[in-house]
């Protein structure tokens, strides 16, 4: 799946919520955050590049599944920040 125009394809970060030293199930650990790693960009994207870590309002992302992996699509204008490593 290739994003078009100013769209950015990203893989969301998954946070593990660990409240004790015992992990019961993986389902209780996975929480989507409002950050992700850019995996592909459309031809009109100017400021974000593949590999960047981005922050975005979660409500502006469109969530899709490709080969059983969840990805997000968002317009470059809706990216709040590029997070430095």
C-alpha cells in the first residue's frame, strides 16, 4: 500500500502496560499511542521522511491492516511533531 499525495503511512508504537512482574496476556499489554514510526510517504510530503518518529492526534489517523499488521495513514498537515531520538 503506497500513500498518495501528502499522506504518511506509519506503524504505531505499542506500549506495554505492566502493573506487576507477572504478564498474564499479550492482549492486556497492547495500547496504541499517538506516536508512530514512518514507513512510507506520498510524493507531496515535504517535512517528514521515512524512519522519522512522529506525534499526531489519534483522532486524525485512519487505521488500516496490511498482511495482519496495523498501520496508520495521516496527512502531513496533521503531524504535530517529529520526535528526535
